[in-house]
C-alpha cells in the first residue's frame, strides 16, 4: 500500500472549467443555428401557404424553406461536432487519468521492492 494516498492521481482534478465552457458554447451555437433554420422553414411555409399563385409559392420555397433546411442541417452537424469534441475531451482525460494511475502504481511497486530485504 502506498504511503502517500493523497498523492494519488485521482485525487487531483483533470477537467478544466474552460473546456466545459467551450463545449457549452458550441452546443448553444448549434442550437441557435437550428432555431434559425426552423424559423426559416416556418416563414417559408406560412408564405407559401398564404398564396395560391404558384410563382409566389416557388419564391417562398426557394427563399426561405430550402435555406431553412440547409441551416437546420448545418446546426445538426454543429451539434454532432460539439458532442464529438466533448467525447474526445473525456476520452483524453480518461487516458491521462489511467496513465497517471499506472505510473503511480509502478512507482509505489518500485518503492516497495526496494525496501524489502533480500532472502538470505
């Protein structure tokens, strides 16, 4: 058993608040982009449904609905990217913790081995 348990790597925080703020900011941006896409879709639908003239309907579809779909897809891609980046950060933090524990245990084992008396 290691003598200095307070030196254990898991007793030290790994996740920094700036990483958490970056993930939250990216998620908020993606949600805002998706909301803009939904607003464009609704505006295009309302505009197209408010007229019986086919030329006007095509204008609303081309100017609001199709860009709304594109912006909504872009927001979904941004959200997926934010989730992926957050997952990569968590994986890197976990790898760092595991590496620190392995190093801590190997140093504790070496210290234990050096203090034992040779059989004799």
